[in-house]
C-alpha cells in the first residue's frame, strides 16, 4: 500500500495501465488479422488441393490421395464455383452439418473484428463454411468447410502470446519510465521534502534554506518559492524574538515604573491640602498625569502577558456590571463632569467571563469619558441594550468629538490606534481580544464629530430572566 500511495508507485501503475490500453488497441485488430490470415491460408491450401484434382485425368484421384489432400489442406470439403457452375472437388466422409458461414469476399473491418472477438469467447461451432475468391484465379470462387475447433485454438493461442508479450512490454516500459521519472521528477521533489523537514527542525538556521538547483522549470520554481518562504519565516522569527525581548524589557520597566509612580502619587496627594494657590492649581493636573501614567503601565503589563487565561463563562447581570464599571470610573459621583446613562434592563443576563467582560467595558467607557474630556465640553456616555435576534448587543456611545482618521485606520491595533495625543490604543486592543475570547464581536458602528458608538455582541445562551 505504501508504494501505491507514493508518487513513484503511482507513476509505475499509470504507465502500465496506459501501455496496456495501447496494447489492447493493437490487440483487437491484430487478432482480427490473424484470424483472417488463418482462413486465407486454409483457402490457399484448399485451392492447391483442388488444382491437383482438376489436373488429374477425368478429374479423378484415388481415395488415398484424396484423403491425403484433405488432411494436408486441413479442410473437410472443397467446392469450386465458376461462371455459375458449382463443382464438388474434395469431400471428407466426416462432413456434418454446417454451424456458421463466413464470407471473405467482403472484407469489412468491423465485421472481421466482430468475428475475431466472437471466435475468442464463443463455444465450439462445429463445422464452419468459408467462402472466398481463389488466391491464384480471381475468376474462381472457393467454398470450403473446416472444423471450428482448430480456428478457435489457433486464435486463442495467438491471443495469449500477444497478451504475455503486451504484459512484458508494459512492465519493461513502466520500469524504464519509473526510473526515468524518479530521477527527473520524484528525486527533486524528495529533496524539497527533506529540506522542509530539516528546516522545520531548526527554522532559525540560515544554512537550512534550500538552494534552487533543479533544471526542471516547475520544480525550480517550487524550490525558489520554498526558499522565499523560508527566508520570510526566518525574518518573522527574528522579528518575533526581538519583539519578545523588547516586550519583556518593557514589562519589567513598566512594573518598576508603576511602583515608583504609585509612591509619587501618594506624596502628590498631600499637595492638594497646600494653601499655596499655585500649588492648588497645578496639583490636580499633576495627579491626573500620574494617574494616566499608572494606567498606561497597568495596560502595558496586562497586554504583555504571554496569553490570557481561558474564559470562565457564567451568567452575568449586565445592569449590575455596567453600574460597577461606571462607579469605578467616578462617573456616578455628584461632582462628575460627565453625565452617564445606563439603559440596561435589570433582567438582562448573558453568558461570559465576568472579569474579562468587566475589563472590556471599563476600557470602552474610559475611552468614551476621556474623549469627552478631550473636547473640553460637557457630554454624555450612554450604555444601552439592543436585542438582535439570538444576540444581545451592548452599545457604548459618547458625545465626544469622534476618533481621528489614523485611529480609525488602525482600530484595535496596539500602540497604533490611540485616539488622543499620547494614547497607545491598548484599551481597544485588549477589549477586542477579550471579546473574541468570549466568542463575541466588538465593532465600531460610527464615529463622527457628534460622537462615537461601539457595539459589543455577546453570543451564546441569550436569555432574559425576571429578577
């Protein structure tokens, strides 16, 4: 089975089949010609025997000579026809009823092929009659009878010889083609496969990149394509290694910097109690800057993890989760500079990981609040439920100035999709990654000068329960 499944084995098998089909195409007319030649040979012998009798005095020969002529001609009787006259020249005492008649005067190829195939598979027809023109005198017609067993045996023997010869030719041709194709096609393909296996063992080794050497155009092109692919893989691995090292360094720096900033923030809190008017004006700005720096460090550390923990979905009451998110951001406080609307029914429940869904919402709501603050005007953040068939879609909308074009072009890309000066875009990247982990979809609906709208589609067991 292994040989048949290999390219070499299939080449051998296909070659043998093709050669055998060609031999079959030759075999049928060959058997037909052999049968016709065998019958003509009997007609020629019968004519010689008939001429011998016709040349004798009174056209009479002894019974012994007549029997000898019949045996040498391998016929049972001979009838000569000429100018409408029919004359029995030779006749065997064993002559019986005629089973079939074949006329060689009309040599139609299809009829000859049909009769030959019939002779291969038909049973014994007993005695058959053959009608033909005399080979030496076209004005004379001969009618002879022979036993069909001799013809059938001769045709079958010839067919077996042709079959064995065809098998030998097919096998020898297939072997020659097999080794030729193996050297010209299979071997180069095997070299490519072996190279790919070695490259897979250590893809960072530049010595394992294949060098195109084949003189066959298609295989040479395949080798060049494999070499290009291997170079791209090595380049990607090198870039990945550099980014991994850089990410590890950034994570360490962010961790230490977050601790330093946290201590600095604790000390800066005391500045708010200062009676100095200048300090009183600058302290809030300083604290806000420190808060943003700490959040950036936290986001960088969170995004830099090797992988997120797999989600642990469970029923979540969206209203409670949304209130928790908004409250943690201080948007429900009396002195909040941003209005917040939560239009989520208390009975709305979805299946998701609570911690991961909380991180998704806090990133979306924080981005919305910061967008409004960046515009320097009052605004509103609105969280609402939109039912869409089997999905619950949670909409987070703001009345901010909208996202800039570079942020729209790099949406959900870390360190590229920042919507504000100094932004990193990590919030949306993290929200998008966590949403996909929970089999959901986060998409931007619109972003204009009138505000931005995101929708979070949560699939799974959508259900509404009464509280």
